[in-house]
């Protein structure tokens, strides 16, 4: 009878050990299920792209405007120089004529 009792005790010990192992396995399965049910984090929103064409057009327009402004300034400088030269020549001729007039020629 003690042999049967020893076998029963061994069976109970094995069953309790198996029960603990089964409980651990079931807990792992439950943890895996909850991990699968969780939603993955949402991807970060992509920042809105701004149209670059507007800035390129403004840059080109500004460069063209500055070019025309520089050309206008250069033409104005040439016009002032030509006008100054013409005025100087005119005044020299008039002075010479006035001197001739004063001498009676």
C-alpha cells in the first residue's frame, strides 16, 4: 500500500508542477494576445509641402527688376554726362561769342 501511496504522491506532485507550468504558459499566451490586440502607434504626420514655384518666381522677378533698375541708373548717368558735356561746350561757345561781341568783331 505504501507503494501505491508513493505513486499517488508522485502523481500529485507532478500534477501540481504541470499545473504551474500550464498556468505560466497560459499567462504567456494571454500576454501575446493582448500585445497583438494593441494598435500600432500612428505614424507621424507628414509636414505639408509648400509650393516652391512661388518663391522661385519671386526671386527671378526680383532679379529682373534689379537688372532693369541698374540699367535705368546707368542710362541716367550717361544722359547726365552727355547733357553736362553739351552744356559745357555750349557755354564755351557762348563765352567766345560774347568776347568777340565785346571786342566789336
